[in-house]
């Protein structure tokens, strides 16, 4: 792929105009014919969680609209860092997509040695914003936030599971510890699927995950919701209080979005953005997001880039003040 840098160098060095026009024509034609082969969608989480479920719904819809197979490839671990590295270092041609959460911007604030930078990634579109929920196994003798705090203090701390080091889930647990003066111990899992399994089996006492992932188990009574991390109760869980009710200002959320390798032609990014936003308007995907207590978004690459930068600055400050570290 011909980069903008090389085109600029062509102008600066006085390369013959016919040669430059040929370069531009090749780049444009490549974008217009995209995709000409299957697209790989890296889901930066283990199978079974909200990322995986929604990623697969999107993959099916995009396969139909793009006229090429979109193959889901799960790479959990490192709070999403493992999957992110793959796309950050992929060819900038649009054939490697990353379906991820905002852990992609949190990881560099927790671990300076993480093997990617945000400059290596190109935003396509924000998909949805998900509040989180603190849930417990029914055997845990706590039904409210005050009861959970009292139990944790009595036992000298409980275990809480997240979707991995550097995840918003982990930082929500850190905020809870700080707000309530607790010593709950963080147990990271490689995605929401393994985390839900751990909560359901009693392996971990508290699960911090998206409402989307926990909802089926909450509705069936296999998990008990204690509090949500939105500022107000959610329509999907009206009887579950907001953590902010007990600790004013307590608010965290998890977004899902699409990225690709930096340097991917703007025409390809624009095409992918259009198809992703279009898929978000389909009843099936939109209903799945809303039923999970989340808000569908769908925005421009520039708007998504602004959200990423804002979150990077916010979580860098949170990590510094809380002392959170990558496990």
C-alpha cells in the first residue's frame, strides 16, 4: 500500500507527474474494489462474552453487506492487549479489523511495555456504550451494596473477577475498593465468558462485567445483581441501584468499537464505517444492544478518535491516583 508519506515525498522530490498519478490510481482502485478476499475480525476477548456475541452478530451482517466472509478470530488475554497487538501490527489494508473495548486505551496507561501504541491504530466507529454491573453468586450472603461492604470487611476482603488486567472492569473494582475502604482481591479472566463461568461456579465471589454479559444469568436467578455503574438505575434492571447512590460520582462504562491498522486508506475506512453504522441500525443488533442495558452509538472515525483520546487521559489519571497496576 502506498502511504501518504511516500506520496508527499514524491511531490517534494519532483517525481514525474505520470508516475505519481499512477501511484494514486492504484491506491484509489484498491479502495474502490475492497474487499476482494475474506476479512479477519479479531475479537479481543475469549468466546462467550458480550464482545464475542456482538462481534459475531456484526460479522454475519458485514459478510452480507460486503459480499465477503468476515471471519471471527478470538484472541483474549492481557485485557484485550493480545488481540490489539495483532491488528496494530497488521498490514494497513482493511482486511484486519479489531472489535474491542476501551481496554485498548487503558492498557498503555497501566503497562508502558504493552506491545502497541494508539498511533498504530485507526478508529472506524464506536458501536455502543455499556454500563457495568457488580454481581454475585446466590450463595454469597449479601443482597445490597452495604451488605456486600460489610461482608468484605468482615472477611478481610472478597475476590472480584474482571475481564482482564487493564480492563474497565478491573478499574471499576479498584474504584469500589477505594470508595468503600476495602481490600477485595482482583482475579483477572480472559474475557466475559470465562468470568461468568467463574461467578456461576463460585470460583470468584464478585463479578464485574457488562450488563449485556450478565443479564441472562441475572434473569434466571443464577446470579444476583448488586449495583450498576451508571449514574442512575437502568431501564433493563430498574430494581438494581446505581453504585453512585452509595458513593456519589461513581460512574464507569465500557464501550465497544471497531479499529484497524493505522495507514489504512481513508476510502476503505469510510466504507467500513458506513457498513458498520448501517449494521447498527438493523433491528437485531440494535435490540441486542438495548436489551443488554447499553446505548447504541455509531459515529465517525474522527468522533471515535476524540472519545479514545478523552478516555486515555481520563484513565491515565485514574490509574495514577488509584495505584492500579497490570496483573
